[in-house]
């Protein structure tokens, strides 16, 4: 039997790398995104603007029909950088829908319809472990997703479904480039293919948490042990170097 995997935001960036990694491992991948994926071999596209709840509701029958799935990867997300007081309300709402509400809706629907065989993975952020001055709405939405993943681990586990939380650090993607401070060294960010390999391996093994890379693991530990110091470091590295808001 051919294994099937769902990847949200699978058209490019980390999502594209996840889709390619899964397809290379023999999965038929269903990518849910606004645009078709760059990687087409073994990937089926379901068009949906995941930042709009009405669009998600319309796409639910097509997503369900493309299953059932062995594994789900809730990856789609977006950032918004700049002073929180200037963040437009509609931008904050779209961010919360895309980063938090949509994966929760899809996870509950697919489990309720018995469309998940083995496991699911929620892609949060390294910001789950520290404050993120300059991207408070993004950090709040990704933290909500992380808490949700931890909360459903017990009840979903009793159904035989593992729940993996992925918290990658900065990646070498176009989206990250748009939101990075001017002059940031892109070579220090992890290639999405490397992060995808670690995330897929952890999810298929049913691990509870994956933080790709030694540096991000140390940063996460610092955020837990020294939260105030780490938050100040994030302010220095990100907020104080932002050239202006990017919504």
C-alpha cells in the first residue's frame, strides 16, 4: 500500500523541502497551498489560501477525499516583523488563522473522520522557547500551536496517532530573507532540506520534539534556563536591526 502524507504550505521553503523529502521516501504527498509546489514528482496539489477560514472550510472535502493519510505535516506559516503597536488588525488576524487556527481545524477534522493512520507533526518555531521582540504576533501564534500540539498528544495517542512538535530555527528561505534584519548573514541559517530531513525522520519515528541543529538546540536551552537574557539577545539581534515593518 502506498503511504500518503499531507503537507500544508508545501509549495516552497520548508514545506517544499518536506514534500520533496517525503516523496523521495516513497510517499504520495498532498500539498495544500495557494500555489502548486515547485517539486511535482509524487506531489498532488490542493489549492487553498490557508490564511482564510472560509477558504479552508471550502477545501475540507477535497483534503479529506485525497486521504486517508499516514502522516500529517502542518507546516504553513508566515511572519510579521516590526513594532507590535503598528501591526494592522487584519494582518494579525490572518497570521493567527494561518499559523494556529488552520492546523487545529485540519487536525481535528481529519482525526474525527478517521483519516489519519499514524502521526502528525506541527511546525512551530524556536521562538517557542524565548521572547521574540519585533515579531510578537508570529511568536504568539507559533506558541499557541506548540501548546496545542502538547495538549492533544494524550488523547490522540490513545487513538494510535503520534504527535511531533518541530521547532526549527532560522532557515535559508525566501520568506525568512524578507523578514531578516538588513545585513543578516544568510549563510548562518540552516538549509530547509536539512531541517526537513530531521523533521521527517523525527515524525516518522513518533518522537515528541525535534529541534533541527546543534545551535538551535543550545538556543532553546538558553531560552528555558535564562529567559530574560535570551529575550534581550533576540531584541539586539532582530528588533534593533529591523529596517522597517514587513507585514
